C-alpha cells in the first residue's frame, strides 16, 4: 500500500499556482457550524489568504472576514495562512 502511495506522489505533480498573484480560491464545499458559522472548504488557486483579511465571493457578491483558516489533519488545525495549491478551510 505504501509503495502505491509513493508512486502516486512521484507521478502526479503537486497543484500549482502563483503565490504572488491576487488571491483566488475555489470553494468546493461548506457547512454551517452553530459555534463558528459558515465553514467553507477551499482550494487556494493563486495568492495567499490570511486570518483577519476581508474576502469577497464573486458569485453571491457577499463579503466576510476570515475568522480562522487552517488544514484538515484529519481534525481542523488552524494556521496563519493558506497559500496557492493548498487545500483547507
């Protein structure tokens, strides 16, 4: 099993993106938590997102501030920023 995973890592390139470009992300899922509010699951395409920054959804034209940002490992683990190519919440 480990050999299969190692082969996958060798053959499939990591996701790319331009860290210096304007921040863009794809929201691929979301859920509502009664304590946190809306938790969006994102894949950062370009740029970097940081806690406390203002964000804007292009489709719904809604705005919000990033209260917490992080990775799944498998539980949610808060970090200071998500950069291009990373997946988190």
